[in-house]
C-alpha cells in the first residue's frame, strides 16, 4: 500500500501534472476527436456560406456590368482557380432562358438538382453536403436595375441560382491542419503553464516548508532553538505568516530554554554556578589549559560554624549567611574566575591561566579576609554570629591533570585545614 507520508510535495505535484496530461490526452483522443469533427463540419459550412455569398455578389455585379454575360464563363473560371476543388455553377430561371436562351451548358445548366429547384421556389439560400462535396446554393434576385433588360421579370423574382461547391475532404483537411496547429499550441501553452505552476509551487511552498523542516531538525539536534528568517527565500503571504509565526514560536521556546538552562545550572540562592553548571566549564578550561600550556588553580572552600548558625538561628539566617559569603568572595575575584556553590556550605573556585608569579596563597588570603568581615544576626542585635573558611588548593598540572584527581586533592587539603582549626588541634 502506498505510504503518502513518505512522498514529498514535489513528487506529488509531478505525479498530478503527469496524471493531468494523461487524462487530457485520453479525453482528447475520445471525446475530443468527435468534438473536433463536429467543429470541422461547422467551420467548413461557415466557410462555404461566406465564400458563396462573396461569389454570388461578385457574379451579380459582373452580370449588371456585362449584360450579355459574354465574359462570365472566363470570370467563373478565374474564381475556381483561386482554390483547389472549388466548383461554381450558375442556373438560369425560365424567364431568363425565355429571353437569352440556355447559355453555355457548363456554366448555365438548364436543369438543377433538387436543392437548386427549392431555392428557385423559396428564394432562400440552402446548404447541402455529401461525403464528397459541401455546397451552398444562393438565389440571384431581380432588382429595379434588372428590369431595364428583363422586361418579363418582377423585383424580387429569382432570376438565377449560384452554387458554390467545395471538395469536402480538401476543406476538412485544411481545417483539421489548422485545428492540429491550434491544439499543438494549446498543448505547449498548457505544458508551459504547468511547468511555471510547478516552479512557483516549488519555490513559494515546497522550498519554504523544507527550510522550516530543516531548521526544526537543526534546532532539535542542537537543543538551543535558534531560528532565523531567510530573506533570500521568496515567500507568499501565507508562507511568510507561517515562517514568521514559526520564528516567533522558536524565539519563545529559546527564551524558555535559556531560562530553564539558567535554573538548571545556577544556584537560586547565591546566583552562582551549581555543580551541573560548573563541571562543563571546568572540563573546558582543562582542555584549554592543556592546549596552551596554562596553569589552573582549583580552590575548595568550606564554611566553619555554618551548621551552628543554621541550627541555632534558623534556615533563613543560614541562607543569608551563604548569600553574604558568595557576594563577599565574588567582590575579591577576577572576572574570569569561575565560582560555584557545589554543596550545602561548600564552594569551588577555578582560577584559569594562573601566571607563574601568581601564588594561590594570595588568593586564599583575600578570600579569608573577605569572609572574616561577615556577621549574621541571630534573632537580636546582641547575638551576632560569624563564620570562617577552610580552604584547600590544587594546581594543574603540578598536582594532577584530571578533574576528579584535582577535586580530590583540593578537598583533602580543605579537610586538613578544617581539622587544624578545631579546638584542641
């Protein structure tokens, strides 16, 4: 079974165009053939009617100019030579035969066929056709000018009949050739229109949809929901609205993504990086240091006395203490230093590109001085608590080159420093 979901719009359009052309050709080959034949018959009839009218008018005018009709035969011969298969006959009425005789038997037959006799009796033109001939018989009626010679006639009386006959096959073939050229032109125009329509649909509909789908796939792969409008792609109004709406949707998703990313990688209390946000940055700085031969200092910080403050003064005081410590330490650090809260009262600093003359002890001293000035109000102005820090330092690549090893060394040195600050140590 055909799975339409696997087909692209382009191939569906191509299939529709091919089906349209096939149906058109089938209809043309069946119904169209009969219609063309009927149209050819109608056109042939109109041509014979028009030609007979012109011939009858010319012959009537020629007879009035040449009353003895001596040059009429030559004139009719000239007219017949204008078209292959053309046959012109002039039939005289009884009154004309009475005055002038039968005339030349080729151009003035004494007896006419049934249609000629009907025209003599009715005075109306009549069309007839056979498989071989298409013929139009037209009356020549007496006018006031004719009475000067035709004393035995009356105005309006049928004095003669002109028949104009054409070989049906010759006329039909000429008409069919014309129709063939018209159909060929029509087919070419239709094909060109279909191709133009296909190109327009491809550029205005299919290509923008493909680009939207591509951008959606790219956003899904990189997970950052970036999307930009492309002015180089022509868009119809509906596709432009869809493209703009999609871009707006992606912008809102990106805002939410960045907000969620920030929440996932930042500590809500202190605004510092959390463990999840700190590790990727740590790894990136290690790769950078390895590539350029730089030194890195990892500093682990633990607060002394924080648990007592949290237990005695409450969690609000403990949160205030953590926020104050983070703010104080941040003020004494360089801008490029990474600072993170990795646990309850545990912090880590990563000092990249540590110069040879820089000493980690100087950084540790600044941190201790910054934290030493922090006091926490424990319910009353008289009961103020303070915290101190225990700090451990590990240097890349002097102490270790792996992140886990550096953290382990820094933590151990921090615990060693903390043990030295206990009472009785």
